[in-house]
């Protein structure tokens, strides 16, 4: 049994997560593409119904599975480059509305989950067989939920506390991202250029999981966690060398990430450049610390002045890395060149002099020609540079449970303990770092 945590966080218009055990990804990019049978269920309460049930019902198939570029399924297909597709679990593409025998008040997400699955069982639909991902969509008016979305991390469940008639990708994509095992992505400011001295400050703005909105896609550590990069695309660096990186997103071949040993942690380096629906506002080489190999809990390393991110209208490469070092593990990185869809990065391990590092053998990397300039940023408000206010409380609950015991754990923990009352001026930004840091602490204590 894995140690589990109850994660949480989020805010106004926000987004929350329940962490139910960190299970190392078994997926691998060389495996066959995954088709995830996904079931949106519209649920109502004895005392609360959708204000426009017909519109909600009409829009649900398109929101989840539509051909348009910003449907949930299209988004994950593009992000995974076809390796992970959400497919409808039933012909009608959704179920409901189903009235649950419970009041909306109290935001009891565990009970909503239990009663929804009971209602589905009565229709002959069983979790794990007929559907693998359950998305419970309910009217927000009387629930009192402090979040717009909630999800298991990783896991099969999402809760959508729906205002209006359809969820944006900013909420849906983010919650389904939690289901992939991705926590919230923080930013570590290491302003003297050395990774031994960093301070967590805000979020990365490089990921849908770090306040970047859907247009940021996700970062290299998250793609590695999901198993969406091949060994040739995410190169494990075992010796000093110079590497050529292509853009992280987009079609084509080449190295997309460097995965570098850094003491007990890993250092992941990527090159971001507009490609397809992603990274119109992100450019340059970026680096992340991956705590003890937990690729779902990475933090962006920012060596620049505070708050110079695309989130507050700085240039797209404002927080790009040019050089960094970690004196503790004797790792150094220098960016030789960066731009036009390609970057050259020199890596030194074991304290070797960077200037003596020579080119490493590498597959050819092609600049990405596929950029269309489209922007699917929707729903999630862009990071406005506001920092979380009021501090982050410790998670209120914590339970031992394997991934298979998710239901019991959820029912036991309930929803109210999983929320973080943080006001962020309407930015659908995640409470910075709370989940990731907490997981890291737990792991070290375990
Ligand atoms: Zn979240």
C-alpha cells in the first residue's frame, strides 16, 4: 500500500485536487495508444437542478468529445500526440441528468461519487468495465463547493461544480490532468543561479497545472510522468555532453527533454516554442527540479528576477534559462543557443568544466514547422501575476489507501477538508505549490 495524501488547493473559479496515492507511471510512450473510456454524468440533487438542463445535455458531448480543437478529447490527443485519447463510454456520450437522493448543500463529493456510481450500476454500467473515467457534472447553485473542479490524483474521478451550461478547458483539462498524476506545478526562485538556494514562489506558468492555462499545454516532467515521451524524446543524461533540443510540443522527431541526475532529484530541461495549439506565449529553455523522481510534482527553476513570467505580460522568454548550476550535486547547464524551434544545451556532470564538454551523440532534431498560431486558451484565466494570499494551510486529512481503495478514501475524507480558501483575483490559478511540497515532505518523512 502506498502512502496517500489528500491534496487540495484552489480558488476562485478554481480548481482542486484530491491526491490518492502516488503511483509511479507504468505507462510508456512505446506502449500502444491508450483509449480511456470516459463517462460524463449529469447529476442533480433533491433540492437543486440545472437551470438549463437541455443546454447542458446538448453541450456535453461536444465539450468532452467534440471534433473542435478545444474539446477535452482533442486537447489530450494533441498533448499526448495520439498516445492518450478520451473516448465516450456510451453511445449517447453522456448519462443524465440523474437525480441523486441527496441535498446539494455541503458539497459532499464522496457521497456524490457513491450515489452516482450506484445510479450507473442500476443502468448496468460498472466502473472499470463499462467506463474507466467518471466525470460528475452538477449544478453549482446550492452546493457551496469552494471549487469549480475536483479530481483524484491520479485516478478515475472528476467533479465539475458547473456554473452556466458548459465547462471550459481551463477547468476540465486541469482536472483530467490531475487524473494523470500531475499535481500543481510551482516555481522555485533561485536568483543567484545556484540551485542550492531556492525559494518556492508562485506557479510555473508553463503548464495547465501551474497557472499557464490550456495554451501552455504541460511541461516535460508531466509528459514524462504520463509516459508520453519515448526514450529517444526524453533522453536520460548519463555523462557530460552537448545536446540539441527541438520544441517540447508539436509533430516531428528529435529530443524534447533532457533528464539529468541531480543528487536524489532529477533536473529536467526542455525547450519551449510555439507548436500547434501550445506555447504561443512560451519560448526558450526551461528547467525543472523533480523531487526524488516524482515527475508529477516538479517545480520550475527560475533564475531571474521575481515575477518576470509570461503570466504578467513579460516577454515569452523572460524566465528562460541561460545557465544554471547546482553546487550540491556538481551539475551545470549552459544554453549554447536557443531560438527558431531549436536549442543547444551543454550539460556537465560531476563538476566537469563546462567549457571542455563536447557534443554528445544525438539523433537529429528538426525544428518544428507545424506551428499554426492557434490559441485554445479557454476557461482558465491566464496567470495574472498575483501571488496566493493568506498562506497555505496544511492538508486537513491524510489517509492510507492504495489506488484501488480510492472510493473509500474519498468518502471518508469528504470535500470540505480538501478545499483551500484562497482568493486570487479571479485567476483560475492553483494554490501554488501546496500539493507538490506537501507530497515531497511526506515522502521524506515516510
Ligand atoms: Zn488543481
